[in-house]
C-alpha cells in the first residue's frame, strides 16, 4: 500500500474516532440532563386540593411514608403504647358543617370515624384525650373504638372551669388511682381564676409497674376576656409544675408521664417552666418525635395557616429509662386532617 493511501486511511480513522468521541460526549450529556430533569421532577411536590387542615404540599404522605417503621414492627410484645390526642371538639357546639352553620351540633360522624380509624390502626394500650365534651362523649369514643376492635375498658374523666371542654383517659389496663389534689386556682390582675381544663391525674398499673399520667390542655393562643393568653398559660403551668414537684418530693422515683396539648412551643416561658431546670432531679424530658417525613409539627391553626409543635409527651427521670425513643413518633396517616386539627403523638415504653 502506498504512503499516500496509508496517510489517507490514517486520516479517516482519526476523523472517525473524533466523531465517535463527540457523539459519546453528546450522549453522555443527554443522559446526565435526563437524569437531572427526572430528579427535579421527582422533587417537585404533589399539589393536591387543600382541605381545611391540609398537609403542606411538601409533606403529602406516600404509601411508603405511612408504613410502620422498623422500630415499631420489631417492638417487644411487652411494650406499652401510649397515644396523646386532641380530637378537636368531640362535643356538642355551634359549628359549620359542609359550609352551613349548625346550632348545638355534635362532631360530624365522618370526623369521628376518622379519629376511630386512626386509633384502631395504631392500637394504643392507653389513650390520653383532649377536647372531650361530656362524660357521655368519652363513652362514645370508648364504644366506637371497641366496635373497631380496640377495647379500652377503663376510663377517667375530669375538667376545670371550662364547662365545655374536658380531659379523658382510656386504658386497656386498670386505672388504680386518680387524684384531684392539685391546686387549680390562681390570681391574675387581682382576680381569682381556675385552670380552664383542669389537671388529669391518673395512675395505670401495667405488668406490675405504675404509670402516673398527668394530662393537660393549657389555655389556647386565642384572646380571652380573663386577660392576656400568655399570662394565663404561664399561671396554669406554674400550678402544674407545683403539682409535679409535690409528687416528686413525696416520691423521687415517681414514674410520671406529662402529656397533652400545651398550646405553646419549645423555648417559650411556659414550656421552659413546665420542663424545669436541666440540672434538677425534677426535670422533665420532652420525648423528641418526628413523623415519617422527619417533620415535627403536630397542629395546624387554619385561621393563621400556622403549623407548630404544641403537643408533647414528657417524662420524669425515672420514667425516661423506659422510653423507646426510636419508636416514639408523631402519627402522620394520610387521613389525619379529616379527624382533627392535631396529629396524635405516640410514645412507646419498654
């Protein structure tokens, strides 16, 4: 073969290799771009029609998100499941239903059914409830849960100065004692007031161990004729803290669980006072909880469109040793907003 022909073939080979290299680079870029576009598309939130208490778009649960976490699935059969839940006005009141004002109407059956289904799904052994109306309303929840396969035969019901909203607790295990020894009166601007929803104090015996529950529903952030809502809440917490300190003074090993709707967030004066000083033996540990999306809010205030963490389960130092921290969480089932403006909190004790 002549040198000219060899040179010509070398030139063709060189051009061919360059063409293949350019094509390969173009193909690689196209694949990379497609991959990036797919990632961006996957990251785009699913925009769904918003309900009255809609979940923020970025937190719309998926089937994977609502599946039981491994820590729950592997929990011991002896574990005690406790749920604290504000069930949003399970009582008779004036309300809007389907956009229509109704006088003296009970909580709609669809909302009651949603509450029942969530609780039956997560099977608490003990259930602390806020915003219960009459004792008959607590019995209504109890009966609905039993019909759904969740039998919690033991109950306690109490309240404070609010004639409408009360506290209740239901249990699979015997309630061995209750108390109304807490002081509920306080002074504000020269007048005497009482904690609106009182203090629920009940002890449940489980597998030979006492679980001492203190249930609360503190003053809401809404304005009040009594005075400043923050001042009211701070006074309520001061009485609760005094009651807790009295219990722990009588028995430093008291296994206390303080739970409920505190209507305030971490770092506020009321919650700081309730928790106590970290160096104190009477310090309460707020169980850190998140939902399946690693979000920590528990309440949606529709009027202000605010999502916040105001529902807590706290434990005394003696009780802290029994907490299964990885398994405890905020329940974020997809139907949460059909049931209440709050999401339930679940604590699991070993």
